């Protein structure tokens, strides 16, 4: 890991608001492609998923989701439940940012995609008792669209269509369908 990335991780936690945001943007940008240093920060990020600061939890979740493509040992397969927990965070903004980035785990490989899809389908079907469940469902459908846009897997699209079909409220059914237009 080069010094610039190390400094970004430091500032992501300790800098002032502008420095933290700049560092956050830099790290997300760096992790859009494979990196060699994923395991240098992996364990700390897993730990940060339960940090008392919701911003740290959110950033850790987003960084890990991005780093799934840089995980040849497939650690994400064991660590995913910890990452998924942040998508249910008590702070809705933290939960939502985490959920919106979860699709990036799915593009790391077939087993990862199958796991992420399974978690999302289960949440879509069984999450109606959650506060803001229509937004959560929207994010899940958007995640599926993002996965589909990445690899054109018709099975992902078919799953999304089947889930949308189960929505009884026509207003939301229409809203979710609009994501696929």
C-alpha cells in the first residue's frame, strides 16, 4: 500500500469533515479496480463495521464492498454476514449507504453474486416489517439492476421481475419497474 492510500485511510477516520470526505472519495476511487493491499486493511474494516461512529460503519461497509473484487482468498464469503448487518444499522442513512454499495460484492465472482442475491431476495420478501421497507426494496432492485448492467445475467433480471411482480401496491410496483426501463 502506498503512502497516499495509507494517509487516506488515516484521514478517513481522523481528519476534519472535508479531509474525511476527500479521503473517502479517494479510497472509493482507488478500490473501483483491483488493488494489492486489500488484506492490509481488511481486518480493520471488519472491526470498523461495529464502530460506535455510524460514519465509520458506513465507510467500512462501502470500502469492503468495493474490496470484494480484490479478495482472491474469498474472505468476503465468511465476512459477508457482518457486512450485511450494517445494511440494517439503527441509523437509516448508514444502513442505506451500506445497502446501496452491496451490489459491488456480487461482481467479484459467481459465488459472491449468488450469496448477495440470496440475501437481497430474502430481505425483499421478508423485510416488509422494517421501517422504510419501500426504500429498502427500491435499493435492492437498483442493486440487481447494477449487477445486471455489469454482466447482463438474465437470471438476475428475471429474479428482479419476479420480486417486483409480488408487490401489491401498484405505485411501488411501477416505481421499481422504472429502474429497469
